[in-house]
C-alpha cells in the first residue's frame, strides 16, 4: 500500500524531513523487489538508474573478497544513480 511506502520512506535518513505530500508522489513510483540471499543486485561498472532501500535484512557490498560495507534495515544505496 502507498501509505506503508510513505511510512517506510519517512523512516529513512534521506526522506525523514520530506513533507508527506511529496512522499506520496514518490511512493507511487516505488517498486518492491525481493532479493534472495546470495543474489547479486548489481555489479561494479553497471550503470545505475534507480535507488534501492533495504527494508529488511542485510546487504553486503564488496569487491571480490573485500567487504566495503554492510547495509541494514532502512539503509539505502544507488541514490547517485537517480541524479
């Protein structure tokens, strides 16, 4: 539901101060994507065209065997791809 999407967006640091009427417009274009454990979301060098919000679980960002970061609930990435 859109109201659930607005609540989730509002709970992130990126959208915490965004007015609800703006979040309603953003929620209309938000798509839910489920990713299985171990599934690759994108690879280094891929062209970014969307932003991802981790709703639940952990996302590990790494190059080869070197872990750069671990994202947890409500962390986001790919935001520069929107620009």
